C-alpha cells in the first residue's frame, strides 16, 4: 500500500513544478497534458488543452502527484500540510528560504524542543509546508 499527496494547482501546475525543481530539486517523472489524453471523451475546459491533466514528481525519496484541476480557480489547501524532513540546519535554512520565496512565513525557522530547526510557511501557490531537521537515525 502506498499513500501519495495529489496537489491541484488551479491552472498553475507547470509554474509550480518549475518552481519546486529550482527551489528544492524536484524531478518531474511523468506529465500528461489534456490535449494528449487518449480518451476522446475526456474534454478539458476551453483553453485548458495545454494544461496538465496529471503529473508525478519526486522530492527526495517521495513521489507526489499534481494537476491543474478542471478550471482556473485559485487552489485551496485546507486541513493538510506537506512536511519535509532535511538532514541538518543548513539544509533546513536553504529549503525554508527557497520554498518561502513569494510566499508567507507562518512560523519562522527556529530551534524547538524536538529539533534544531523547524519552521512553517505557505508557498506562493498556497501550499502549506513544515520544514524540520529529521532526527538522526540510530
């Protein structure tokens, strides 16, 4: 069994994938546009032919999925947060700063009782993130 996050970007998926690639090294592993659907019954909204119907991308060891949705309306992310674990404080600062570009910090990166660096932000696409230095494996 495998659980993956599926993120709908309200018409901004391609922009988001490029941002995550530059910011944190995300790698797109598959991508299908609406115009490339093999099912002629699957019609996109007008003007959505070049939008992303489905994509998969990797951040570190994790694969996520994404799309543009079915209409250009703002994406809403309620009741979920993507948590990213990093190896050390320097990496936490780099990832936090990169993801926060154009977004909003909700909790600055700081030392907590469970780790040397933890912070929360919402990126420019509205996706909430927690950045946490992972506990060293014994």
